[in-house]
C-alpha cells in the first residue's frame, strides 16, 4: 500500500497519519492530546515517544541508517525470531529479521482515554523461510498516550513447534550517563556480555553506568526505574512475558559502531525486555506468545 492508500484507509484526524519519513521509509506520525510518537513500518520500529511537556523519552542516533537491509539505531528495535547472533549461523542477521522487514498496517484506533493505537503485522514469506523455516504470524501493538505500551505477539501457524528468543530493545534518552541510576535489579544474577555462565550478581541498590555494560539479568520480570537527575525525571520501564532484562551501554566502544556518534553513548541507555538463555518461548502449532513493555515518565 502506498502512502496515499495508507492514509485513506488508516489515518485518523488529530491522531495518526502516514508519511514518507527518513530514507523514504513509510512512517506513522502520531500526535494526540497526551503525547506524540513516530513509528516506522520498516521494522515496526518505534522511533520516538514524547509525552506532552516532556523531552523525548527514546534515544535516536543522529547517525542511524534509514535504509532497507540495515537496522535503525535507537528507538525500539524488535528482535525476532532470535536475540543476538544466530546460534548456529553467524551469516544470519544479528537480532533476527523482524527489524529488517516492512510490516503491514492491520488497524488504527483511538482508545477510550485518548491514546492512539497502531497494530502492525508480519508473516512468513519465502524471504523469512530462507532464514528460519517456520510459519508464523507476528503482531506489534503500539499504544501512544500517557504511557507508551508496546506488545510483540507471535503465533505458530505451521505444524512444527518453534523456539524463539526475542527482545524489545529500547534505547532511552538521558541527560548524561553520569547523571543516571537504574533501580530494580538488586540481587539479580546476570551474564556479563557473551559469557557462557551467569557469574555476576548485582549487590548495589542502584546501578551506575561507569564503563561499557552489557548485562543480561536472568529470572527478572519486574519493573526498572531509570532515575535521571539531569532531566529531573524518572522513566519507569515495566514489562510482561519477559524474564530477561538487558542493560547495554557501549561506552567508548561507540567509536567502533558505525551508526552511533563517538560521544553518543553519553546520552543513551538500553533497558530491554528480552527472552533468551533458559527463558526462550517454545510455541506449539496453533499457540502464541507475547512480550510487552510499558514506558512511563514521572
Ligand atoms: O542487547 C545488547 C546487544 O545484544 C549488545 O550485545 C549489542 O550488540 C547491542 O545489542 C546492539 O546490537 P546491534 O545489532 O543493534 O548493533
């Protein structure tokens, strides 16, 4: 569907319209009385979320590619049907293919409290079957209001059980990495980067980011709070259907990442709702699974 057709079928005055956004990619622009947001159909990628009278909540890289075949850097990348490198074939795309394909619009609506909801869909195709041989239907439901609520659901439409790891890989916009602390992870065991064993255990009540971090906390389902003294706000990051929380900041290693400015690590922190390690989703034929995150500022 082209932009004109998308608008004819799915635009809602004073809520949502579709434009050709950065790189010419089809993008939903959402503005309502509570917040504004942008969602790129390429990757079902939330690019922006800004509650009324607030600064942007999501970080977006000034150096991001907006180009088919390359992931967008910032916002909320959707990692599916695997998180991280492919377990057996390093030629397959990191974090799966969902963030590298254009999703279709299924529905737009206005919720009773004035939020705008957008539902996007993706299903198996010859291209996905080349990378992952299963039949599936995935949906992203994105609600923009006083909170940003994002849910990834997927169902098995084939005859064989499949196993998925996934993530809603949220990047948050912060005043300065030195001004923030993350609460909610005390006592939780974590893998450090790509270590084979979970050897870390957080003892500190508040996690400060003072170096490169790639912590993968396991058996963790509850909310995290990003306290930002510089922006004088707290970001609540809640989730359902996820038992792994990843905290990532590349620190000065950002210099080696083409689409992050050298100093970009200072104003971003990833706190991600993940399923990985022992907490993957096993989905039998006809069954489905959902992971969601809810982001709110106070
Ligand atoms: O979630 C953390 C992580 O898996 C890191 O290991 C880091 O590679 C990051 O995601 C970004 O991955 P990307 O493929 O988007 O460069």
